[in-house]
């Protein structure tokens, strides 16, 4: 019996992937007269109303427990007009048209679904957008509109979106539902089975509904798979200090890119000194910082900014955040000592961003080491206790259980 993969299907080439998505969209969409969507081209014309409606929907979905950068309507409206945020809505055609005509403006009662793509280059690098701010109060299913959003990105149907980003990342929820708390199974199915985004690990980055720190997934959709394949050709060697981490990352490549997995090699050497300084690359506002992660990356040797911090300085920020995350360039052997120092401090490798080569920009594989704040209860993905018949999936499940166990023991 063939078992559906838990994490992802192997990547398709660009043409085959677009054909697959279009077929899924055609078979899942409703009668065009029953439901429709508003794309960013339309919502940008009403930026303030769109930002306010998005916030209202998300606060209802999460019963008021929503802690993202969604509240500053004037500033976020300017980001929309500057093509740094893009908002979609979908719902019954009657409701969508009423919103367009300003007949429906009350977020407390409006039956729409929403999702956004935001420019996340500050934390993840140039050309990286994030699919986020997702929630629905409409009975109209998400599936066809989630798939169409990816089609529009890949095909260039929304040119500004297509040209702004080479990669869309997302960190979807995967917890099981609980009384009064929505789960992530259905959204996980859409991203795994129908959108077929690439799965690159876990992201325990945010406190969600109910006051739980959720272990989310880290996924990507690439504008062109060739960007990643060229990246592997350029940065084929990955330095990791520990065998369990090498097995985890090797399994990720084997699941996503089985034809290219053998092109990735792993290396290690005795770790050197861990003296280094880091710069902060991701920071939520003070009001929502306790529910969000703080992100750091290794500073360049010539960076003498007074804002740089040591590993001790990073540890000191954990009390103010839900989680601290340190990103390292895995093509550099001198990061091995830092990897060991992070591990000694309770950090664990949770996900990678694969290498890519986009035009003149060549970006090596990056690993993210995370350490959750123990004051929050960490909720695991719904599949954490499953067993898989596939060796690579089983290796990833073991890694997930080991990192959760290590954090539980240090709490």
C-alpha cells in the first residue's frame, strides 16, 4: 500500500509543477458565480480598508489572541502601496462585491478569508517573501484560492509579485485541534499535497492561540526550481558539526530533491573557537515581542557596529521573546565552533534554507538553530508520534522528537 508522505512530495520541474497546480485548481474551484477573490491589484486600491479588514478577520479567527505586525494601519497601508505587502480576500461573490462597493466594512461580521505575502528580506535576504496573515471566516473553501495564489506567483499573472520575490516562505501551523483552538491539519494538507511546497524543517517561532508556542513547519515555494539546483552546484558542501544534524539535513534534501540529493556532500572538522558577534535581523515591536522570535545572524568580520552582540548577549534576549533563532552560513567551516557553542547552550538545528543562485546573487545553504523560551508550553506537530515507512521521513521524525525532548529536559 502506498502511503502519502508526511512532509512533502519530490519537487517537479517548473513546467510540470505549473501544470499540476492548474489541474488542482480546475478540479477544486466552485462555480465562478458562487465565490471569487480579491487580488492584491484590487486591494491595494483600498489599502487602509484592506489592512483593517485583514486584522479584524484574524482577530476573530484566533479569538483575539493574535500577535503579529498587523495593527499599525497607517504604516502597513504605506507598505501595501509600496508593494512590500500584498493582501488577498476570498468569499462568496456577493460578499466580495459588497466589500468592493464599501457596503460591507465591519470586520466583526464580514465573512471573508484572507492571506498576505509580505517582504521578509530584512530577516531572510533579498527576494524572500513570506506567505502569512492567513485565516478565514467564510464557508467558501480555501483550497482553490490557495492554489491559485501560487499559480499567479509562478506564472507572472501578478507581475509585481512575480518580479519582487524569487522565493515565498511560509511557516504553517501543524498542531492538532484542541477545545476552543483551531488546528493546522487541513492547511498542512493543502501545502503538502496540493500546493506541494518544499519542506525544509521546523520553526518553533511564535506563540499562538491559547498561549502555546507552536512548533510550526518551515516551507518554501521557489519561482524556479533551477535557482535551487544551481545553488546546489555552487555550494555543494555543507559543514555540520554533528552526525544527527547531517542525517537530518541529508533526509531533507532526499525528500525534496531525490535526483540531486547525492550532489550534496557533508563535511566536518575539529571545531575552532566560537568567538563571534551577531547582528539582529528580525525583531517584532515591543508590544508583541514576547510572542515572537528574535533572529540573529553572524556578522561580517568588518562589521564594527555597536549593536552587535555575543552569544551571551543573544541568550540575554530570550527572556523578552518566545524564541531566539541564530542563522549560520553552512558553507563556511569556521561556523562549526559556533554550532557547537549553540548546541551547548540548548539551541538545536531546526531547519535549513537551501542554497540558491538567482542571477548574480549566489546564496549558500543556511541553517537555523532555535532555542524556545521555557516559560511557554511548546506544542508539537500532530504527526510527532507517527511512524513512517520511508527511511528519510522516519529520520526527520526522530530529529523532531529529539529536539523536543532536549528542550523539555532543559525547561
